[in-house]
């Protein structure tokens, strides 16, 4: 049986907003393989609190694959193996919700929560969060990096095996009052809809009732101080140009509001034209070389 640890990072409070996944495979009592992938969530809405935790920005996942593509190569091992996760209900919830968000069937998964393992094998008044347990066990890793967190989770399970004398990770369920939990296959579920407002499909449908021409494409953005600014697309002889009404934009300098629209970051988008953000992305991708609207930071990286 394949045994692997998994960890997800999310863009916001929704379980179907995975923006990174990390995995670590266990064989013969050690971690033998590690992998991590960035994921473009269904809606590019990143909560500041989530960014503070994992440091992933919308620009980082702009060109990342969506969840079905990112997870496809790992699904065979997940389906036939034992999954480890620290605070497993969260990660299993992300896995299930993300598959359902794309209308994909949710297979049955077997999983074991290493948080529960740690509470029984390595109890401590300070708590058994991933970072605290890893620190007590001398496991060195970079917390809140999905790949690193999966590695730490796997190492905690292996430390518990050594501590209890269990016959492998699965053997922990025979020496501890634990059981392997089955994530039941889920029925077809509705695709992404944000609570209390229209989901991505509904918002796109609203903006699609009247499709503006490219020259009329405009976005209303909330600034950091609450001011509202308009980012408008212009077609110039030199190529596509995004003009912003903020002070930097009026002085013909590149601003974060333009960068947000180029990155597909809708966190501060006030106007309901989400479909236009996707249209803008396609226009930029299809523009000839040298005529693409790109953030200045990307230009500097490419020039280097």
C-alpha cells in the first residue's frame, strides 16, 4: 500500500480555493519522494490573512494549472494508498471540495490524521500543531510551504512508528486507539458559488449579458485606502495598454491595480465583470511578442 502525506494551502476561507499542494511518499521507514505544485484557484481572490500565512500571491499562480491538472498525476497514488495529513479534516475537505468544484467525482480515500497521532504519542501542554511537534522532534522544515509541511507530517508519522514500535504507519492503528478514516465518495455537487453572493459562473454570466468591445473593457478597483480607481484597456500602436486613474497611473507609472488585473487577481475588484478579467488574460496571452501587457517585475526578471 502506498503511504503518502499531503498538505494544501488555500487562497481564502473557501475549501475549494487550493493554491498549493505538497506531498511526501513513505517507503521502508523513510521519506523517499517529495513533490509540490502551485495551483490556480477557481477564483483569484486571495485573503490577506491567507497570504500572511503562506506567502503565496495571485501573481505566483497566474500561470499555474487549475486543480484537476495539478492533482491528476497524484490521484492514482492517493486513491490506492493511505493518506497522512496534519489536521486531516481540513486537507481532506480541500481535496473533496476542489474536485467537486470542477464537477469531478470524489473517489473514496483512506486517511490518518497525524495531529491525532501526535496528541497520543507526543502530548504536550503547548499543543500539537505541526510546527510545535516538528520543533520538539527536531524536524527541520519551512512551515506553511505545502511541500515542506507534507514532509514534516510524514516525519511525525515515522517518529511515532519508532516511538511506539508499531509495524509501519498502518501499524499505528493497532497500537493506538486510532482508526483509518474513509473519505466517502461524494455525489455530484454544484460547481463553485461563493457564499452570500454569486459564484464565478454567475458573475461571469452577469457580465456576459452585454459583452463590451476590447476598447470598452474597464475595471473598478478598490485601493488600499478605500478609494476607487478605474483601470481601462486601450489599444495603442505599440500594443495593449492598461491605464489607471490612480496617482501613479496619471503619472504614467505602472501601478499595483494594473498588475492585479494582469495577474487575474480579483481580490479588490468592485465591478462585477469577472468574465472581462478572463478575456483580458486571453488578450494578453494572444498578443504578439513585444506587445504584451506584463507587470514591470516580470519584465525585469525576463531582462535579467
